[in-house]
């Protein structure tokens, strides 16, 4: 882990060590492609990803999700990817890094967050922000899933620290070649639902 940053909290006045954001460098859909397919049909940069299948093109953008931590002055930040429809993706791409009015898009979560079973994708509202900030994600509250419940109810500091430790351990294992991303069965279904 890189150097820990300490700061005095404006909420409680105590000195805390800053938590890292739990970020994914790409959507899981891209991660499960072979190296050959990534080069042939995939495109990835820090904010945009596309996968050009024969029958369709999947489009993804990088966003943030802020998980409330109930018994702590700091929230847990995630860097996650969502898929967008072609229309929403092109609209977002056109206004990227420009000052514009807030827009809300529909998207599907495209990363598995540790500690949850994702047998299907989570629908999200993707809310754009100005000043070069990535869009913020808000899960659909009516969608029944433990991740959605935790998002709206908050998690404990102990749970946030467990997630950070587990993510750092998994990143280390992935870098050592011990972890592979598996292709999800629901992606095939999700592809055809992604017409919003």
C-alpha cells in the first residue's frame, strides 16, 4: 500500500488515516476477454471502454459510488464501471470534461464488488457532475439486492475496513496471476436488456 495520508477530520476533530478508493481499472466484461480479443475488439482508457462484438457494441464509462459509513467521519469511495446505451454513451462522450447541465443516464453495474453475489447486474442512475468529476452512481432503490440495501442503509467502519483489506489482498493476488475474472452468465441476458 502506498504512503498513508493522515488528516484532521472536520466532523470530529480527530486525526484519521485516509482510506483508499476501491477502484476497478476496467469493467469485468473487458477483464474476461482474452488478450487477443482485447486487442481485436476492445478499447480501454481511464474513462471509456468499448467492446465491438459482431452483433453489437458494448459501451462503458467509469464512475464513482460513495458508500456511507455509519460510525465514521469518512465514506468509502468506489471507482466502478457501468454500461450505457449507445445514445447515452455518445451524449456523455460529447459533453465529457465540459461544463454542462447535470444529466442522468440509466446504466448497469459492470464490476463485482467483493462480499456480494452478483447473479444479475444492478441497475444504476448515472448522474454527471462538472469540474472534471466522474459521474456519481445511485443504485435503483427498488432493486432487491444486499448491495443496494447496504448502499442506502450504510455500512459499519469495521465492514469498510474489511472491504479495503480484501480488495488490497485481491489486487495483490491478481497482480501475482492468482486470480482470473470469470464470464458471467447474466451478461448474455444483460446485453439485450441494455437498450435504455
